[in-house]
């Protein structure tokens, strides 16, 4: 699986909250860095952190650039705030590092 394919499959699994499928794309020693200094090593931690921030959230990936064992994904977020109000068009940029073909770091 290419890094781009792995990122797209990982994000799709997260979007549908298929955590078992999402975990298959992660290195056992994964580190995920998010705004505000949040660092996670398990998807359940990420979901707990996001729960009060969003009712739902997903990413429209516009491009993924790959260079060796790293990739940079860009696009926009869309979903619902906790009160149910829809949002879209919020830019995101994620940097991924791979080890043994799996996502080892997301920032």
C-alpha cells in the first residue's frame, strides 16, 4: 500500500469511526500530535479529545504529497459543531511519517 493509499484509508476509517480498521494503518508506537499540545498514542484518546469539540468531523483531502517516508496531506474539514451547526471549509494540513509502511507519526 502506498503512503497516499494508507493515509486515505486511515482517514476514511476514522471518519466512519471504524477504529479496528483505522488501527491497521498505525505503527504500534504511533504518536499523534494535535493543536494545543495534545499528544496521543491510541485512537481512543484522540476520539475522547475530539468528542466535546465536534459532533462529527471529516476531512476532504485535496492533495497528498509524498517524499520518501513522509507525506503532507492538505484539504478542508467539514462536519457539525457540538450544537449541531454545520461547518465546512476549515483548512487542515497533516504531516505523516511512516515506519515499516505504517503511520508512525501524525502532526
